[in-house]
């Protein structure tokens, strides 16, 4: 099968089910009918592995559904979020930014009426005011091959403009590399949605039943089971279910007051510290675990999110609105530890699970270019040499380092925090500089080029104390975002490297959780995948940080169940 593209080409693509696809590069164009689209695209991917350019992750999902997992891509939405910050995207916003237009003036589709202009053909995708026609954005671009070709041509134009914008971030040399990894991470999200997480449904139901009882027959039965769980707490004060509402913090405080316990709030960590004061506290904590299972991770959760192939699925996003971390729905990112024994590799397969070790302080050492802190990263437990240098225990050193990144200046570790300023002045100055800029309402950019919007909305009529409070909050957020955002960039760089290296083994990432990867692979390939994952950390460091003196590490294990990983 012949085509017009060569290895290394950048090819913009627009696809539409039932219509086909249009491919546009700087030198060539190609139209594909619906019945040949995925066969030809698969051949192009195998023979030339171009860098595919598309508007959004919807095209990535189409590729995955068509049986194609591209090696390289450029997601205009993902790069847009990198350049402007936040989570909002879409073709209208991407184009407006490319043209220097106000997002507040984005046009909307309107219903024609007597006052509508006579020409409603929407022939040109770009309106007279420079914005994209919302009818094109919504659906018109999908209508035929000519429209697809126009849409792909616009995508290629935006791609070239984004490359120029990234080049203009001269003080962020890693920005183009970050843009590529952000795009690949968006593609990985499409694959995570398609692949799902293997789950032993019978084991999951057994665990759920141990907390909330058998699967209810109907709503009345469900209410009865909930009342029985409530009574396990209320019996300690000989109360009826109508006397105290355990689902209301005020009701819980009243319940605790009945047994002589006064609390300012009912947060779990506070109750855990008071568990020896009365047996009702332990009962209340156990009830909360069961209630969480019942309301969020119960039988309905299984029915809604587990497919007939015994895979747990949710929707994935490559970037939240803050630090740029990957997020997921269906409880994938906050699944209770008690349910992890139900996450089991399929027969003949194993999980390779890896977690980046002490990633935040190592990232701080890299972004601040602090030689002293970088030296500490060569210890597997970098808090140990930090503690030795500060003359404190390891636990105090850890609290101090994390406190510095989160803007905590009082409480446990405060004395050691002051010691950090003399022991690691470069890293502390980096954090302080970020905080001061954020307090003043100045936007920040991470090492990889992600914009962190800190623009101040303080008005002259605000009270001085309120203004100072908001400025201080911005400062804490700013110093933390510079570390958290960079950590998210490093993680995604690592994840997409592992994805690429594991592809020939038909091993797939099935979970990205904060700084943790879970890869599903054949038993025979587990050791090799584990090596790929471990080696990928050094490769990610090279791509993301360049010639850094910082050592990054990962704890890698091969397990059958997710819960077996320590």
C-alpha cells in the first residue's frame, strides 16, 4: 500500500465515523474513505510512524478504537493547557489563543430567527472576527472529506504556531519535550479508558459484603442494611437511629458529646487520635469506612464501571487544572486500600508496580539546581542525609522539607525548617522567590513550561487583612505548584517512556496513580518489564531534566494482586 508520507513527517489528521479521514502535512494531503481509513492509517503508522497532530483526545480515542496505538502524536488541546494553564481547552479556545483573541468573546451556536443574517452557510471555518465558527467546532467539520481536510489544515497551522510559542519560552528549554510527553500522556489516557483495570468481581463483592452486607434486594432492603450499620455505632449510647444523624458532622459532634468528648470538627485524623477515650470512636471510624464503601464503592459501583470483560473503567484526563496531574473518574484514584486485593492480574499475567521514591524533594533539588540537596538524592532515603545535616531525626527532617514546599512555617519541624535555609539556601531561595512572585499576583511557569496562573483579583476596596490573607495563600500555592507541577511533568515523561518501551511486549499500563504506575504483562515478560520501568526513570530524568546531578529512584515490584505491592 503506497502513501505520500515519509518517516519523520508531521501529519495532521481529522477523522469522522462513516465519512473517513483527511491527512495533511506540509508537503502532501491524503483523503481516506470510511471503508479504508483504519487499514491505511495502520499501514502509515507501521511504515513511517509520523507525528500525528490532532485537535483533541477524541481523535486519540478513535485511533485506539481502530486498533492503532501511535508511537508519536501532538495533541493541540494538551499543549494549549501547557501554554495557558488550567484545564479548559477545546478548538475554540485553542484557535483564539493562536490568534491572540479574547476567550471571553468566544461565539456560540445560535438558533436562527428573523434577525439572523441571510448567509447561514458557514462555508468558512474562520469568522470575520477571527474566531472559529462554533458550527464548525460542534459538528460541521465532520460532514465530508473536504471539511475534514480543512479541519486538519487548521490543526497543522496551530501545531506550527505552538512550536513557535514553545521556542519563545527561551528560559524553559524543556518545554518542547514536555509538550510531546503531555501529548503522549493524553494518548495514554485514551488507552487507559479502553484497556481498563483487571478486577476479580467475586473478590470485590466479597470485600464489599464484609463491610455493608449482602447485595440488597431493593431500596427497602438497602435502607434496612444502612440502619443496621448505624446501630453498630448508636448502641454504644443506647440511641435510636432517629436520635443522631451520623451523616451530619453536627450530629456526630452531638453523639460524641453524649459520651463526654468535645471536638472542634469530626475529621478522621482527629478521631483516630481520640480512639482510646471511648469505644464509640472506634465504632464510628469503622462505620465511616463501611459508609464510604456503601455510597461510593459498593455494588452499584461495580455494576456501573465493570465491563463484561472484568475490567474496571473510568474516564481519564491528562491534566487537572492545578499541577497538571492525570486524573480519573470511577473512583480509580481514591479506591480504598481494602478493595485493592480485588485488583488481580488475569491468568498467565502479572502486575509490575512501580512508585517514584520521594519524588517531590528530588524534584525540588532539580528545579532549584541546589548542589547540596542534589547530593542528598544519591541516598536511597534522601531524608537521612538531610536529617544528619540538620542534626534532627529523619521524621523531623521529612516534615521540614515537605513543610518548606507547602509553605508551612509553624508546628512540628518548624525549627528544622529554619535550619534548611542555611543548609540548602539555593532550594529555599527558589521556593521563596516563587512564593513572593505568587503573592504579588505574578504568573509562574514550571520547569517544563506549564503556566501557573496567579494573577491577583484583589481590589482597592478589600480589607487589608483579607488582601494579605489571599496573598499569603497565593504564595503557598505558588511555591507548591512549582514543585508539584514539575513532579507531574516528570511522572508523565516516565509513564510515556514506559508505554513506548513496553509496546513490543504487548504490556500495557493499566493504572497511573499520583507517582505510581501499574503495568499488566505476561508472566514470562515480568522481569523484563520491571527492568524497563526501572531504566525508564533514568531516561525520564535525561529527557526532562537534562544533565542534572539529581538521582531519581523507583520502588519496583512484581505482584499478582495490587495489594501485594508494599
